[in-house]
C-alpha cells in the first residue's frame, strides 16, 4: 500500500440547508456547523472516507450554538489523513455575489510537529471554473486552546461582482503540506464575512510589483496565483519543480499595470513542493506552492 493516502471528498447529503444562528453569517450555508447528515456537515464536502477513516467529525465544543466542526489528522497504516472541509455539497462552493473586506471565523488549534491551519477563500464569476474575483488566505502555526478569531483580508483582482464563493479549511504539514502529524486537530465555528469592499478596490492606492495572495495553497488540483504590476511590460510566470525543471508556463506576454491572476492546473504532476517564478518590471520573485493528493 502506498505511504501517501490521497484526499478524497466524500459528498455530503444536503438534506437540510443549515444556516448559522449568528447574525451576519447567514450568507455562508451552515456557517455554524449546526446541521449534519450521516456524519458530515451539510453543504460541506469533507476528506472523510466512509467506514475507513474519518478525520472530520461533529463536536459539542462550540463557539456558539450546540456544535462545531472538528478536524483531526488520523493515522492510517504508515501514513496520515488530513482533515479537509470545503464549501458546497461537492466542494464546488455556493452562490455568492458580495465583495467583503475579509473572511472571518473562530477556531481552536492543537498542532503537533509544526503542523499549520490553512484557510483559503476565493470568489469567482462564472462558477468555480470562471474568472477569479478575489482571494483571502491565512496560515496559522500557533496553537490556540480557547476560541480565537481569524480575520483574513481579501485581495481583489477585478471590479466585477462574483457569483460563486469557495471556502477551504484544512490542516497541513510544516514543509510539504502532506507531512502532517497524527493527533493534530482543529475546531472551527461561526464563519462569516467582514465589512464591504468598494468597487474601485483594484485601482485603489499605488501598486508594487509582486505576488498577492494565491489560493488554495496547499491545493489538490489547481491553484490561482495572483500578482500586481506597478508598470506594464513583459511578464513571465512559470512553475518549477525542485529539480529546476519548468513544469508549466502560465504567462509569457505583455500586460498592463494592475492586478492579474493565472491558474495552474497541475494535471498529472506528482504531489510535492513547487516554485512559481514571476519575472516582471525588472525583478524576479518566487513563491512556494504545495500540491497535495
């Protein structure tokens, strides 16, 4: 048996549309994780493999209401299975047209061996495969034994309104993302959006050439890489493996100044660490990407 266990999303049966009982959170279906069916939170996909390994469970230790979601890294033979929750019954998000300033929620986190709590949220126009509008991402490495709020600001790439939002929360390892440690666990509750961003956000303030947030990261199939250009000109955006081999050329063209994004669909590339290199405006910058199975 392989030492690495692939993450599979088990499709939750959405028999009831659960809405969080917390004011301001109702835009996210089952944001307070009060509604569950067959061991999965309604309107969320999870990494549970029915009867085999169950890293995502319901917890009575709640920030509000009667339950929260608990995710535990579970030992399985010689490997470990990570807890993953992703919005939508099949993980493809939910209908959403807002432009929030940030993505918020409450968590407890008990890491082992440097494991991290990875929070990724992104909005699209034209469904999950459409144009990315905004992204919010945060990685938490410090443990929290009492309820603590996270607040991840959105970076906007377009002045358009989205129609779809995807939320992904998981525990990842300290180096490759998949090098997690059995026993690390998280509690998540009361997710919501904070504030409202203006339609002119993408043009607000001076831009510096460089990477913006990318999400999801770690990722399973594809990730959207956002960057800003202070001045227009030739842009090269490529993905390299650890041997220095170019595995994908995402952009090699002339772009106008502003915010931009490119999607890397990893296809059949193996799980592991990759580097995305941006060459533009006289600078060369790199960012680590982690692909999980």
